[in-house]
C-alpha cells in the first residue's frame, strides 16, 4: 500500500515514554507498526511534515527528521492547494487546522491508499470523516483511508 506518513507518526516513534497510559500505549503501537509493518509498504511524506517535525527540542527534532530521511516527499501541487482551500472553506476543520487540511489534500491528490495519523481531532475523526469523504469525492478525487497505527496493526479475518 501507498501510505502517507503524517506528522504524528514520527513524533510518536521517537517520543520519550509518556506517563499517561493511553499515550504510552499509542507510542508503543506506533513503534510496533514502524518496526514490524512499514517495510511491507511504500511510504510517503511531505515537506509540510518535515517542517512540522523540525520544531521543538533540537535533539528530538533531529531524531524525528532522521527517522523519515529517505522517505519519498510528495510534491505540493496546485491541485493540492485548491483541495486544501475547499476543505478549509467547508468548515469541517477550524481555521487553525489548515496544515491538517493540507495533509489530507496531499494524500488525496497523490492517490495514497492510507493516511496514517494519530491526529484524531482534525484528521482521523469519526465525526468529520464521512462529510470529508463526500467533499473530496465532489471535487473528483478519492479520499485515502484515514487511520491510526492501532487500526492498521489489526489483521484482517482469515
């Protein structure tokens, strides 16, 4: 599968262990996916992700950047920009989440199979996914499957 790696994925892989049990579990699930499942897929990311993971403590930013070094970067195209504007103008995401809209648009216009994220507020959010999919389809695109590493670690029925 062609998988778009959103900002939260490298962040969770290299993060210091969280004290919060749910957060710690998500970190471990992400590390497990990264270690055991990513090799079977074609990974992509974007300059937007690189810009976002470069912020923060220098040592951690360098670890995140090193983790994704060599992953193919998707080009930020005019089509992606137009789709980002449609997503943002729809009101499905707040104005402060334009970067999240851009991640969705990039993964969509580059025909990714999966957008992998832990951003459950603005991206992997069940309350907006159906409307987001319909919006994307109305613009002539097919939305990627948006999921978390936890969902993607599940084995299909045999």
